C-alpha cells in the first residue's frame, strides 16, 4: 500500500538514538567521545529494502553510479576499493614515478544533506519521477528522533536535513549525491576512488622530470582539492581538514623528506609515513610492516582471551568464535598478501598456526601443518591466491558481478580451436610490469597470471559455487603436495 500510494507511513519515521562511547579509554564526560547509534522500526527497514532493491536495479541497468564509487553496492567491497587504489599506485611506482595520495574526510556527512537538493538530483540525474519521487519525498519529510539514555526517551526533535542513519535507504541516497564527484576529478586528470564519505585521489609525477614534476603535481592536487571543496559546498557537505591525510609513495625518497602539502591558502598538511585506508594500514614503501604488526597484535590478543574460556565452550561454538574474531581478520584484504616477502607471510602464518593448534587440541611443539590439514585450512599465501582467483572468475564468467574498475583492466581471449598452446578463457591485461618487487604485486598482474596458470577444466566452470569448491581442492593439494 505504501509503494502504490507513494506515501511512507508516519509511524515509522521516528528513530531512537543511543549514544555509545567510542572507546573505553575516552573521557565519558565529553560529548565528542560518543557515537550516536540510530535505531529504526523493523518494518520500516523491510519497506526500505524493497525500495532500495528496485532503485539499485535501476541505477545498475542505466549505469547511473560512477564506476569508481564503492560502498553500498553489490560486488563493490572494501577489498576491491583498496585493491584499485593499491594497484594503481603500484603501477605508477613500477614506471619509475612517485605518487601523492590524499585521503579526504567529511564531517557528519550523512546528517547535512539537503532534502530539496537530493530530490532535485534524483529527478534530474537519476530519472526518478512520479509515484517513486513522491514516495521518497514522503520518506524524507516529517522525520524526527529521540535520544535514549538508561531506557528514558527525550522529547522528539524534528529532523529536517540529512538521510536517516541506521536506515537501508540512507546510504543509497548518499551515494546518489556523491556520484558526480569521481567524474569531476577524472576529467581534471586525477586518479580517484570514493567509498561512502571517504574520498581519496592521487597524482603521479616524475621527480626528475621537467614537465610533470613535483611542483606540477602539487598544483594539480590543490586544484583538485578546490574542485572537491566546491562540490561539498554545493551539496551542503563539510570537509574535515583535521582528518584529511597526505601520504607520498616513492622508491627514491622517504616520506618525511617531502615538504608539507598546501591544499588551499589556509589548509596545509604534513606528509604521513603511514595511513589507515579503509581499515588497511598503508605505509609509504608499501611493505605493510605496520599492518602485519597491528594484525598480529589484535589476533593474539583475542586468541589469548578465547583460550581462557576454551574449557567452557563446546567445540563447534568455539570454532565459530575463532573464525569471528581471528580468521576473519586474517582474510580481510588478504589479496595484498600474495607477493609479500616470505618473512612477512611467516609472521601472519604463525597466527593461523596458533589458531589451528588451539582448535585441534595440539600442543606447542606439534606440527602446525598437520593441524591445518585436519581442519582443511589453506595456508596464508594460498588463501590470498584463492581470493584473487575468485575475483578472476567473476571477471571472466560474471562480468556484471565484478566492479568495472577491475573488469575493464582485462580482456578474455577465446580460440576457435584449442591446442596445447592456447585454450579458452585466457585473460589478457592492459597493464605490464617491469619490477617483480613492485608492479608484479598489482592485482592487474597477479589476477591474470594466477588465472592463466589454472587447469583448463577449472577455468571452464561457470557456477561460482562449484568453482570455489574445486578451486579450494586444487590449492589444498598444491599447498600440501597431496
């Protein structure tokens, strides 16, 4: 009835906001120490899901969202976004160039969007009209919220701007507002990627060059920042200069040797040797020492706590906790691990070995390899290969399920006659590499090489589920020489 009438039920427009402290170490008397968590009616989210699914089909069919825009889109994960940025930087470093990466942050981005501007954008750019536009107008208008502390509710407060936090539709509508920005930056000749309210853009240059040198790169970044500032102002969004970060990547010069970057007349930021990019710690040399150390520290902290309660939890439930707190961390963005040096991989491998011994009840000096075989676990480097090869299958057989910024980097070769020297579903790439320690780590290279090295029968499997099952068996036998 709501979708037919174009009216969103008024009773579902109120949200309850619970302030939760961000970290136990923060001062509980300061308001900025809290994160407002918004809760909406369950039925409200059911209706929003129905609308959101239809909107996303419309956006995908007509390609209305920018290809370099991730978050809140099917098949566009944090890992694919990070890999696009990471691989693009590696490609430039492999060509002997340096790269300036700027990570821009917004203040309360979801809370400041103008409803009038959003509806106008949906109508003019996204082709939303009639009952659909009326429903969205009804959904955004007349909303209110109450703050809930110790089961006590405050008086209702009207919410006249912003997309509802905690909602299904809010992030999708925010993506509509941000969809214009990547094209503006690309048209200016700047590489970019957006993930929700996180915008990152980069400029490459030749440190010894006369034309595209460091001074030119700094000018282009300041101009690009001006484009972003203008866009934010027009869309009622606010930049947060305090959280904006700048990290230089160079094979010749250390990050600390670069001068501060002037983004505008009143905003200047110093170079960082490492930044946290969507959960992955990237350092200026892209060796991931800081990330591996942080990963080990977190994993062993949780493993120690889990071991303390091991005797009180059934085996199946304990395995679930290990996967939730530890192995899920090992698998996060693990496609960047594939060609890391052996000494770094071994540091991550010790975490998995400890988990395997704990789950199988083995002692300290027992074989970790045997424990992994019993659990049918792939070692760390093979798990990275598995992740990359899943991406490859989507690029070859399910191009609609692969982000355009990955699939556009490859083409599939099909031969009319298969021989020992050629076979169907061979991937060709538009990127080449010169250095095995730099360019060869790019997903644009590793994905192609790993896929083409698979047996032909494995590459011909169409079903993703069947492919993943056979792929794991193939990598398992390969890893343990079975």
